[in-house]
C-alpha cells in the first residue's frame, strides 16, 4: 500500500471505525471497501473562488456487526479529501455533501457494494470480515466464518 493510501486509511479509520460491540454503542463499524482517484479525473475543475479544492474522491463502504451478527447489508458514499504530500496529512473537504442525509449506496448487498466501488476505481482496501472479532466470536455471532452470505 502506498504511503498516501496508508495516511488516508488511518484518517478514515479514526473517523468511522467503532469497536464497541460490548459497550454502550453495541455495534462494530468498519471500512469494508475503499477506492480513490484524483478529483480531476471524475469532476470538472472547481470554481475559481474555491482556493483549496479536494485532491481526491474516495468511495467508501461501511459494514457493521451487532449482537445479531454481521449485517449482510452495507452503506457507502463518496467522500472528498485533500492530501498534503509535504506534511503527509489528509483532511476532509465539503463534509456537508456527504456527512448529512442518507448515504449514496444505501442498504445494498456486499457484492453490489463491491461492484459500486469498482465503478469509481479498483479498491485499494477490502475487509469483508469484522476486524474486531476473533474467528471464534465471528462463528458464534454469524453461525459461519465466511466473508459474507447472501441475504435470504
């Protein structure tokens, strides 16, 4: 994984991932898939008044586990980020476009979500199983240790 991808993944994990199945939140949330492209590959250049446009567009899919098991349905959205290669930092841009309201990809299956991510770019990160669960806990909650099962 390239260094800028590591920075991005760390930034996103700090923002979105939750390891709290046994806590007050009673849910684990993790990044299931992530793709990124330079902003200008998918969008027109920003308006002249916007001095600091995003450098990249990301497509992010989140997956959850609760006391009933790992959810077979997932949510995803496009996120805009500015990467500063000199300081090796990443910051979110235009959060009002993606932080409020329903996600762009809402309640779809894992295969459909992966196809949706591929529409933007090849994902550089995929984590189908809950990274916070041991294999034994995964089996106890889900009845299997597979990456995912299709909804009935």
